């Protein structure tokens, strides 16, 4: 044993275990996020609990089992014994009736064998007030009951589909068509203000503006009328009545139904189908109820737009700086200093870039732009407030060192002989760089860019200062010219996680959604990183053969 | 044939067309050279600009005040009549001079032209005493010769006749124009305070030594919006000192009776019927006496000007027995002449003094800054007033002139000492490091000490390093030196994958999953620290006792794979020990035990959570660099050592580690730098309370999290905004320094490797 220690064997075991610990932690974490994230989409069984109260009453609690906790209870007869009593967190839904979504129940209070899988229970997802858990009772249209009991389900299925279609139509008109008209009216107003400030708003232009405005207003009113028709149509779809726990009745308008399902009576195949359609909804829908329900579509769009814009900004800057440093600049102490500085900028906390973005881009640059070009819009700022452009610029600055360093590395890996060959054949330096060096360095540049994108997609702290909001009224890209709105605020997946996880009023209810969002973000970033690693490996092999 | 080609070549390679092509190519090349150089240099400068921008924003904090003369004119009204008060509008356009004879003279501040002239409704009485009720509201109280008192308020109206901004002074009487009857004789000293619904007044009658206090309730009258007073309580008592000044503080509870030599009785008026003497103290040293005394903004601190030219700040501080006692807080000194008057700012704890020799001085109390000092008039000054926005001062000279100055003094409340030293804030029991940047109240004293934030930053970084360094370095050692190539190929990227995980996800998990879990299974987590190492040791030793055939199944280079399930099981075992441990040692609940039996404060989001979560995030940074350094140690050194009979670990310790130590050092530096700057994890899992406590069970607020929390709502270019930028600059410099250090050390090491 002594020799075992003397040889330092135990240290080898420790070091091997340190690697294992890291690996367990990484994959454990990823597995947990994946599990909890995907669980969000799976149709959970709904249970029926009979809870007896101290006053002898029996309360029925129906809902999904969300969490189990062990509570320590001191034994009533012998205070030295402590029992562990499981407590269950039940998602009971029906927020409009119960006030809250969740309920803790103690397993001791459960009546014996009273926990059953509720047969034929229906879960309805609503546009407001969260889920309903109950038994389908009857379906009425215009005060007429058209189906009761078992017959309700197929009719409801049919009506709910109609409702969804109507809802989509209304949503489309509201967001896209009416939004477009509002945008035009607002643009007209600003245009008028601009002309007024330049003293060019005379009677002729005024008449012109008035006709334009009248046309737009007319269009708007017409749309409102057709919207009203659609709304009426949706209202006339009828309503469904359910019996919920405690023998209460709840009536849900069909137009309120997002979708409904009977989890306890689904086959595995339909559960899988539901699972994938949930994922689809999550990716394509707008958030509801202060971001705690619905999908993350605007956040995805916001993240992607910001990242793309950042890429457009950072690529020329990074590549140019790298080419200058490795091909043109004179090697010396100054260049070395610059190189070290740029290297180190990659390690500067992201929040510092955030305050730089806020202080310089937003307040100074944006403020000056407003003063110069948007004076007529005062006092409401256009560019002098956090927005997409500033967020992208800040992120570009943040990721610039990554791109520069990676490009430089790629450039320095290209054998000198190739450059000399090019020059010897009579090519100018520019031709050598653009025809020989750069094409060969593309994989390195790509690696740098992908790493930059991965970093930008996951970074939240600086964005909180320069343009991300919890709920943006409009997408940063839409169908209104100029299609991309650089001054708009936008939503971001990472900030969505922070906001929903920490700022939302109903943290318990929104946690599964946060896990799902986390999973989405992790998938995006990990695949970007894996892509970068693959490109890097391929690149290395390529130069191995070149080196010989 | 050959000649033909040569000729063709000759034709192509000569002639004007060819020359032009060459010229164009050369031009392009030259153009690109300049273009790229210009572009490259501008990008690099833009990047380096960040640092200069931070300095540019921070720099004004440390500049002194600038004071420029604006206008001079003759004193409006009689020069014989002494000035009691100047009410000045916020735009520095007009002012009203209140004189001892009850005259109110409104005048233009730019040229001294008189705008309005009226007098106080004194009913034939004379003003015998005067007190400022609320400086920022311009509320004043006058004690009269007929025993009544009058409360008046200066205000102004902004109008735009003919599109020209005109400011007209207005005088309001909140309790009506009729003075309120109170005493029989003339009131020689008065102190009056007002709250929403009550009024307390303390006074002394001419020729009497007793002090009277009276309280009134104020009710709005039915007829107009003026307030009606009805008397509620009163008391009369004999002071112990020869009263020269009667001062009642803003809480209407603390009454100070001060004699000329500084002897002070401190009465508690909580019960207005029976004032209680709680302290007798001398405010001054021997042979000095008071020349002027008043409250600072907030009506809590006493500012005492003395004959010897000192200004002392005193305020009541709660002592160990929970009794308030007046305490000297700080002193200021600018001249040797007696202080003639002290004026205060309306929104900050700044003040200005004039002395008998005609010198003007500008101070800020919290930051203890002496911002400016100059001689105005050798004949002496008689009055000083600071304009409402602290952007100007008004001075009245003894020779009957008014001088106004423009003052630029935005950042008086920040000094090196207030940022990094202990400061005794109003209402605090002792000097402290405190960060509290904003509050709802208007006379709030901002507490901008960087110490708690810096402390929190370092605390978070150190706790996470405690977790990350051992794991990362040991893992690097194994991966670089013992692991076989095949395993290494996927292990290394897997560990480095952590770096790619968005910290917002780690923060979310730490705050909402790890923190509650840790709180519930506290002893389990501590058990991990013991169970896992011991378990590994036992397992390793046990493995070496196994028959060779089994041992050889897993070569040294693949032990990691073997250990993965072992580590997992050990962790699981440790966590399942939680309940038995808590039952045996901590009466069933360690968290409860900590708070009630051990007296250790416990927050759910604490340094231990941060240690695990951020430590996890730091592992790849440290691991990656350290592994690189260890892996690149020249092979022949290792082979030599092994050939001489050293075991592989002995080679590791004796040869590899010393050679690679600079690399490991720089890995740790880089990790520390990252830990200092990490934002989201700390923001979400640390509780964000700016405490200064090393306790592992309590949270902290770091510089970076503080930026994320407060930056967006800081008023642009305010002191708060610039102090936040200062903390950004501190972060920048700190990480830049550590990264550069790491980089230089690594550079050295690389050179050493290449020479070996």
C-alpha cells in the first residue's frame, strides 16, 4: 500500500476521475436539459386525487403530476422519529376558476387508493387563462345544445379546427395587414413632421397627405369591418361546457381553444404525433400570457436576425484587420502589442461591451443620428434608443477578436512557399492574397465566424442593455418596406430564458417552457460548435498534406 | 514554329496595351495596400477605442468644480436692511430677496432689475426670528414681535407672453396670510418643521430663558386650499445651556439647543408633552465658538461653522444601547477666518461657505471633497445661496453688491474616498462600505461604494475557482499525459463543449434548480466533498489488488471511462446520505440547524451555488490552456525521466509540471479573469445583495451583475452612470491585466519549449 502511494498511483486515479467528473457533469447537464425540455411537449397523464381534509371533507384534485418533494414530519407520538412524507405538486389548471395553476398535496391526506388515471379527461389549451382540465359535458351553439357526453369530442374536434383557422386569419389581418397600414400611417405622420420642420409643408402637400391618409384610414375601417365579421363568426362557433374537479362547470368558447386532447386515452402513436405537433407549435407560435405559454417564434426570429446582421458586420471588419495584420503590417513590437491586446479583448467581460454599446452606440452615435436626421421625430428617439442595429454592432465588436484571431491563425498556417510561388509567377500581392491565400484560409475564417455566431447567439448580458426586450410589439423583419427595421427592439432566446425564468409572475408554471427554450438554444449552439470543430479538423488535415 | 510562339509572346508582353494592364494591376495592388491598411488600422483602433471611451466617460468624475462669474449688480432694495433669504428659480432667471424688515424684492438675476416688490403681511409687527422650514421647497418661517409666527413659501410661475419665457416670482402662505398667534412676547428664536398633516414649532420668547414647544395638526380648510392649524400639544422647559440656537430636525423629534460655545442639549420630542433630555454634549473643542449653524439637506445633519474657520458635521447615531447620541462625523477646514454663513444644495449633500475675510468655498459632505475656493471681496461677504439645481451661486457682499456665478459641479458626490473607503452615511451607526444607488426619497444620500461590489466579484471568482481549479488541472494532467490518443480525441472537445453552453442556461439552472436542491440536500452536497475523493481512493486501491487479468482489461489510458460510472455512483451515494446525515448531526434539517444552532445566515442563492455553477463554467477555460501546456512538454524530457526509473506520476511531478508550470499559471489567470467578468450566472444565482461577508452561505453582488441590473435605468451622464462606467472600466482593466499576464507568461513558456 505504501508503495502504491509512493508511486503516486492515487493521484493518477484522482486525475482520471477529474476527467470523468467533468464528463459526467457535461453530459448529465445536457441530458437533463434535453429530458426536461422535451418533457414539456409530451402529453402527460392526468390523475384524479381524492384528498381528505381534517374536517372530514373530501376534495377532488385533478391534474398533471409536476413534482414530488419529501417533506419531513415529526412523528406525533415519538418526537425523535422523523418521517419523510412525499408531497406532490399538481398542475390543476383552470386558472380562471381556482386562481392558481398549481396545488401541493400531501400524500398522507390522500384517500386510500384514490389516485386514479382520470378516464376520458380532456385538456383544453386556451389562448387565455391557461389549460382547462375537465370532462366534456355538452356543446352549445347559439344557445342550442348540439352535442352531449360522448358525442362532444368529434364535434369539438371539427369546430376547434375551424376556430383555429379563423384565429389564424384574424391574427394575419391584425399583425400583417393592419400592422402594415398602421406602419404607413405612422410613416406618413413622420414625413409630415419632417416637412413641417423644414417649412415645406404647404397647402398642396397637405392636400396630398390628407388624401393618402384618408385612403389609408378607409382601408383600415374596411378591414375593421371584415375583422368584425370574422370575430362574429368565431363567436358563433359556440362554446363547450366541461365538468371540472369539485363538480364545478366551466364554459369555454370555441374561439378560445388552441387545441385539446385526451391524454389518458391517447395511443402511443398519437402521443408521439402530439409530441411533434407541440414542438412545431412551440417553434412557430407567438408567446402568450406574458411569455409563459405559447411559442418562441419572435425570439427565434429576433435571435437569427441579430446574428445574421452581426455576421454581415463582423466578417469584413475581422477579415480586413486580420489580413492587414498578417500580410501588410510590419512585424515589430507595436504589432505584437496590438496582437496581444486583440487576443485579450476576447477575454474582456461581455457586459463591458454592453455598456460600451449603450454609452457609445446608443447615446452618442444614435443620439447624433437622431439630431441630424430625425430631429422632426423629437422627443421620441429613433436611433437614440436601444435597438437591433446597436445590438448587432455591439455583438460584432464583441466577437471581432474571435474572428480576427481565427483568421490570422488560418493565414499563418498557409505555407510561405505558396505565397512566394504566387509572387514569383508575377502576381501582385493583392492577386496572391485574393487568389491563393484567402481561398485557402476560408475554412479558418468560417471557423471563426461560426464560433462568433455561437457566442453571439448565447450571449445575453450585453444585449440586455442595447436592444433586447421581453416582448417586442413587432418583428424586426416584416413585409413593410424597408423590410428590416434596424431601430426596432427585438426578442432573443437567451433573454427569453432569463426573463421567463426570473421575472415572470408564475415561475412554477413557466419552468417547463424555459427548459424547452434552453434546449432549443443548446441545440443551436452545440451544433454550431460541432460544425466549427468539424471544419477545423478538416482544415488541419488539408494543411498536413500541404506541409509535406 | 517556336519562333512564332516567341513572337506571339513578345507581342502580348510588350506594347501599350500590356503596359496599361500592368499599370492597372499595379494600381489595384497599391490601392488595395492602402485600402487594407487603412481599413485594418481603423478596425483595430475602433476595437481599442473601447478602453478610451470608458476612460472618457469616467474622467469627469474626478474633475474639480468650475466656477465662473456670471453677473454683478447692486443689491436690490435697501442695503441697510439685512437679507434673510434668497428664493431663486430653477432656471437661474429671477430671485426674491427676503429682508429683515419683511420686504420681498423680486429681481432679474442677469441684470439686477427689480421685477416685483411687496412685503410680508406682518400686521404691523416686526420680524424677530427666522427659520428655514424646508430649503428645497423654499418654505420659511418668521417669528414676530407680537408673538405670532408666519409661514411663507417662495415659488415662481413660468409664462410665455409673446412666446418669450418669463418667470414671475410668487409668494404663498400655506396657513393663510394671517400670522398664527402663539406666544405673548416677541419670539427671539424659532425652529419650525412641517409634515403632511402636522407642524411642530420650538421657540424662545424675548427675555425669557424657557424653551417652548408646540405641535399643531394641519387640516385643509373647506373654503379654500389653505391649511387650518389646530393646537395639539405643548410643553415648556428650562434648558441647561445658554441657548443661542434652537434647531429642530426634519423628523420633528430631535431638538437641539446650542449655546454660543457649542454646549448642546439634545431633547427627544417623541412625546411632545414631555420632552426628554437624552444627551448633553459639547460640539466644539475648547476656545472655539460657533459662528453659524444649520442643517444639511434632509434636515438630519448639523453643519456647524466656527470662529476658527472649521465646519463640523454632527448627526445623531444609535449607540449599543439603542439610544441616539449626537456624534461628530467629519470636519472641513478652508480658512482661518470665522465662517460667516453656510448654504446648502437643494438635491445633494453639498454645501458652500463664506467667511469673514470674503472667501468662498464649495464642499460636498459625503465625498468630503473641497471643490473650490476663492476670494470674492476683501471687504467681506454677507450672504451666500446655492441655486436650486446646484449650477450657480449667489453671493451678497458687505459693500452692497450681488455677484452670481455659474457653477459646473455635477460629480461632487463622488470621490476616491467615497468609492473605495468607509463612509459614514446619515443614519448609519458607523462608517461603512455600502452600495445603494437609488431610493424613492428626494433628499436621499446615494451610497456609491465600489467595495461591496468588488468584494462580491472576488468572492464569486474565488469560490468558483475553488471548485474549478482542482478539477480542471487534474483533468488536464490526465488528459495530456496519461490518456490514450483515441479517448483524448473525444474527451477534449467534450470538456470544451462546456465553454459553448450559454451562461444564461447555466444561470437559470443554478438559480432555479441547483439552489433549491442544494438548500434541501445541504449535507448531501458536503458529503460529496468527502465521499467522492475517499471513494475514488478506495476504488483505485481496490483495483490494484485485483488479479492482473482483470486489471489489464482497462489500461491506464482508459481509466477515465472506468471511472465515469464510479464517479456517478459515488455522487449518487453521497446524495442519498443526505437524510441520514441530517438526521444524525443536524436534527433533521441542516439549513435550520445552520441558522438557529450555528448562527450562520443562509440565503438560498449563495456563494456555494455560484461556486458550483460558475466553477463548472470555468473548467473548460482552465482545462484547455493547461492541457495545451502539459501536452507540449518535449517528449524526450519525459522519456529521460521514465528511463531513469521514475514512476509515471513521479515524472509528472518532477519533470512535466515544473516545465509546464507557467502554462498552468496562465490557465489559472485566464480562469480567474473569466470568473471576474461572468455576468449571467451571478445575476441569476447570487441573490444580488451587495453584502461584504465571506460566508459561503450568503450571496453577493458582483460588478458585472450590478452593471446588468442598474445600467439601463441610470440617468445618462449622472454620477451614478459614470460610477457604473467606472466599474466597467475596473472590470476591463482587471481582466485585461490578468489576460496579458497570462499571455506573456505563455509566450515565455513557448520560447522555452522551442529552445529545449
